[in-house]
C-alpha cells in the first residue's frame, strides 16, 4: 500500500506540474528554432550543470539535451563511440550532424503513448485480447490461454509468456521484461488502426511535435521478432518527453486525450514490479525488478541518486529519457553503455546533476 501511495503522489505531482506550468511551458517549432535559457536564470548552478555534462561526456555519450520548462538549459555532443555494437545502431545524422540512433528499448515507452492514443480514439481497449487483432496462434499458448492475454498485459510485461512465446504462467501473475513478446504490441496497433508503424507514429505523434528525425528503421541481423527499431536524435527524444510533461499536449493541441491512461502509464502497473508502469520505468519505489532474464530484484529506488518523482524511458546502451516534474526537467541522452568502475550511468549522471539544483 505504501508503494502504491507513494507512486500516486508522484503521478499527482506530474499532473500538478503540467497544470501549474501550462502557461509558462514553451513548445519549440519544427526545425532548429528551439529557445534556450541559461541555468542561472532559472536558479541552477551553471558551473555544476557544466560539470555534470563533463561527467556525461566521459561515459560513452554521443549527446545530451537538458530541457527546463520547454527551453534548452544545456546541450552538448561528443564524438560517437567506436564500439562496433554502437555503430550498428547509428542510422545517420541530422542536418547539424547530430547522431540519429536506434534507441533500443526506449521505443517501448513511445509505443505505450501510441496505445493510449489508439484507445482514446476508439480503435481498441487495453483489455481486448491480443488474439482479437493478431488471430489465433500468435504465441505457443493454447487458444484458451491466448484469449486471456490482453494488450494491457503486453504493456505491463505480465503476459505470462516466455521470450520464445511459450506459456509459463497465467497473465498478470508474473513480471518478465520480455522484448520479443512486447513487439506484438505494435502489431496490435497496426492491425487495429490499419496504419503501418511509420504512418501511425508520424501522423499521430512525431510530426505533431516536430520530431522530424524520428522513424522506425530495420535492424539487419536481428531476430525477426525484434528486427525493427525506433531511430531518433537527442532533441527529438526530448520532444516526446516535453509532450508528456505537458500532460499529453503540444501547445494548444491535445494529442493524448485520455489523462487517466497517462496517469496509469506513469504509475506502478502491478505489485510484482512497482517500478514499472505501461512500458515506462518509475523511480521512488521500495524495490525494482530488472530487465534481465531472471528479473533480478534490487532493493530501494530504481535510481538512488535521482529524485523520487522521476519517470524514464530506458534502452540498451543507456539510451535515456528522464522526466522529473519537481525540477521541471526533461533530459535525453544518447550514446552507448556508460557504466564505469561499478557505477551505473544513471547514478553517475544524477549524482553530478543534483549538485546543480536550485537550493
């Protein structure tokens, strides 16, 4: 109960922040015209912010954008990592030569937003059976077992299927970070709307927010179940975060009408892993299960050094999008794995950045 109450407080803080700063939130137009604000103008320690970016640059990063109330408070880019695995995820550069990268599992959080939009527009319900859209036999479960697996179960990683789509447990009773099964989520959305993935994402989300360098791209050499990635820039990724910070709006346009879905997306979706919402990670809980095959349990907050109300997109290679309502922040990070000397990128970055917060 304590875990759920604390999560509810965090979600309420997000929406209170969205309402309180609606008038002062800045939304950048498409292209390069994005206003900035000096850290000291909004009470931050400019030197400490710069020092935090120095830390980020030492941790295999290609780019970071820190946005305060919609305006860029800090932004920096570095030479792309030389690791061959990173190079496979690099899908070109924008007009300013900023990297366009496959953000790995950070894509999941974008798909969650699209699922909420599809429900709000009447194309589906979260409690619809997956087989309603994909037909029988989309997994290795029996027809009756499949019928019990809903879109909601895919969003909360509780389908009860293994990574090879075998039936393991009743849906909703276990939590497993299951990327192959997750990919059925976009197949459901495409079947329900009649749109292919790029048409759906661009028409509903990335074009309205001006994320012009975002697209679904093939992953050569990957297993067919996970062979498509979402490629984007650090700036485009920050735009997605700004839309969520604004409560599903972009300027005067309401993109995600269902605020109940938005609240649920950023709240614990089940008690097995309170640090997970609808394909979003949630800080400030008593424990978290990890994205490894054993769902390893870690006691305490997901990111100990970060504020309790942080929510995040997280992908392999430490692709990140952080939202912190209490600090009015959206932070995006691209690059490759940034752990060093036994310290995770998450904790190294937030330890450094918290030295800069207004006192």
